[in-house]
């Protein structure tokens, strides 16, 4: 006698389903043999360089901006306590 398949008590997560589909597509895909011409290649290279520069600027901005604010607060504290040099005599 053949038994019925066991029912799942929960629904599979959508992210797991999408991830398994992507892995399946990567494992069982065939080659496209597509030609990438020099114009498209240079455009893609320019885009990748632009993305890298933007990411570098963002990271530097996240590092430099808090340091500038910290320096400004320290300078204001020095001027308030009378430890700093007055800019306008």
C-alpha cells in the first residue's frame, strides 16, 4: 500500500525558494556565447569605475564627517573654557 506524502506543517519561506531557484539556474545554465563589443565593454568598465568611486566617497564621508563634528565640538569646548586662542581680538 502506498502512503500519502507527508504534509508540511509550515509554508516554505519565499527567500529560500528564490535562493534555491537562483542556485538551480546557476548550476544548470548553458553558455550563451555572447559577444561583448568594445563599445559595450568600455561603457560597462566606466560604470564599474563610477560605482567604485561612489562607494569610496560614501565610505570616506562616513568616516570624515563624524571626525569633523568631533573636532568642531572640541574646539567649541576649548573656546568656552578659555583654553583656546581667540580668533577675533
